[in-house]
């Protein structure tokens, strides 16, 4: 009996960081029932996420045991180097979003504590998503990520736009989940397995099966919605605009990283990427995402909508990497998504800081709210400028390194058209990113509607945003450590 118990314990060791987050969820529930305290709940949340993060880093560094159980093809989850890399990114992004949420909600008259609970539940789903290697795990972890998001998006319910964003995401996400589930059913009916790797073994005998192709296509439609890839992108700018600023940050970082990691594992483990029809589908979605995202972003006067359309374009760049180099895409895609997530945190972090304290009249979403920001907040302007330059792929920022690797991946896969699309999309993107930067340096407005607190740089949210900026610049100037670290992110 003792031996069985020890084996079970060793089997759970790889999941220790996730278990730490689950325990934090329970502690936050108990804390809310005993006494509502924004400070106490926020502190427990941040401590729990830090314990999970440092446990994970300890396992990666070999300081903490990660168990001795070998991964098996039929198990629901696997914690390999690819999962660990993406889990680190998710932990850091979740911590950043919690930090931003604290300052954002400090003057909210309604209950604040449930936001941390929902964010922890959603983060648990994200952590499980990057480890999933089974259809059942795929769907359960995806829903655990998505369902709390409905409440998070509509959390500032006194604003009509916040309620609208929550409702839109609820209806459209449910439709995408149903499509995804139907695709899984078709694949299971044809292959007879729900695990990713066994599907690849059966694929050779059923390569041109209409049922298999239909199921794979339906799953790609569901994945494309969650990634906000065109033509399933229409919800993105509306939801970004209406969502509370820290939740828009969460949506642009944690959810995108988790969904892309799961999509990469699914496509590579099942070998569905070898189907010509799936390759063509991804190429079309990537091309449309780049064109639609960049061209529609040019017209935007709202910064949150602009960043929403920008995210559509960036998902297109990552899809190009996947379709171009196939089995080697796990490392480059992980690096791209990590840098994109950190850049999004920096950009949305500025919006969040400008939008605090909580207001019924809205947030600092419009570009005009940032006119002349340089003349009163030069450091905050520097943060936003670096984030825009990184999204545009300008040298000496981490965004340049990742976009360069995306182009190199397309060239390596001899996808000349897709390489040209990345260059074209980057050229169009440069226009609206520079427009944001120019707005920051214009003559300041006489009437200032939104502004940060005078000592924002020494508060937790401000320190976090400055820290993210330093990371983006560091990896842009000295990218070798980022390249080496991401090269270890390989699927077992």
C-alpha cells in the first residue's frame, strides 16, 4: 500500500505547479467566505502564483524533483519541456494581470474578490491546456479557461460595453466549442482513439478519409476562433474594447499563449498537419489574418481595438511558422508567443494604468486620450513607444527577433508567398504603430480626461510594466539567452 501511494505521489510531482494554483483557488474561496478583503485576497493570489512559478523553475533547474514517471501516449496530460516553457510564460502573464487588476479595482464599490478567483480558475485551465495530449483533456482544459472568462469580461457590469463583451464572448465561444467537439467526434468515429499520438499512427491508412478531413477542419475552425484568426476574428475588437483593461490584458496574453501551445501540440502530435487540405486551410487563415488584422487596424481610433486587430495579424504570423516548418515549429512559435504576450502586457498595462481608478464613463481607450502624454509622463510614454516598436518588429526590440525568425521559418519551408505576406503585413503595421507613437508626442490637450497617479512608477503595476519593458529591450539587444531557452521547448 505504501509503495502504491509513493508511486502515485511521484506521478503527481510534474503537476506540482498546477496543484499549487488549485490549492490557491481553494484558499481564496475560504478567504472570501470568512472575510472580504481586497488586500488579503490579492495577496493570497499573488503568493500562490509565485509559489507555482518558483516550483516550476525549480523543476526546470533540477533543484526540485519533477518525478520519475515516463510520459505515455494514452495519458491525458504530459509535462515536457514544451509545456514547461509555456507554463512559465503563463505564470508570469497571470501575475502581471493580477498586479494590474489590483490597482484597477481599488476604487470599485462592488465586490472585488471574485475577480481573483475567476482569474485563478482560468489560469488553471491555461496551465492544463499546454500539457494536454488527449481530446478529453483538450476540451476540459479549454472550457476551464473559457468559462471564467465570461464573468471576467463582464466584471465591470455597470458599463454596458463590459456586459456586451461578456455576452458576445459567451455566445460565440459556445458556438466555437460545439464546432470543436463535433470535429473531435468525427475524428474519433474514423480513427477510434482520442489520444493525439495514436491518431498519427492510424492516419497513414486513412489519409484521404472525408470524415477525418471534415473533423480536422471543424477542429481548426474552433481553434481559429479561440486564437482570433481570420475569418473567425469578428468578436476580437469588440470584446477587447468592452473588456476591463486588465482582463483585455489577460485575454491578449494568457489565453493566446495557452491556445497556441495546445494547437501546436495537437497538429504536430496527430500529424494532421501532413494533410494537404489542412495545410491549405492554415495558409488561407494565416494570409487572411495578416491582411484583415493589419488593414482594419489602420482605420482604428481606439487603442484597445487597434491592439485587438494587431493580435489577429500576429496570430497569422505564428500560423505561417507552423505551416512552414511543421515539426520544428514548437520552439520558434513558443518564442514568438512569449514575446508577443509580454509586449501585450506592456501595451495594455499602460492602458490599465491610465484607466485607473475605476470610472463609469469608460476607460482611456481612445487614441486622443494619449495625445501629448510625453510632456507629462515621459517614462510611461517610453514604455508605450517600446511596446509599439516591438509589435512593429523594429530592431533592438524582442519583437524584431521573433519576426525575423518567422520570416526565416517561411524561407526554410520554401513558402515564399507566406514570407512575402509577413513582410507586407509588417509594412502595413508600421503605419498604425507609428501613428500611436506620434500621438504620444503631439501637443498636449488642454483638458486631460485620464491620467496615471503621480507616483505610478513606484507602485506594483508601474514597476511590473517597467520590468516588462526592460525584458523586451534586453532580449532585443541580447537575444541569445531567449533563443537558447526557447530552443529547449520541444514536444516529447
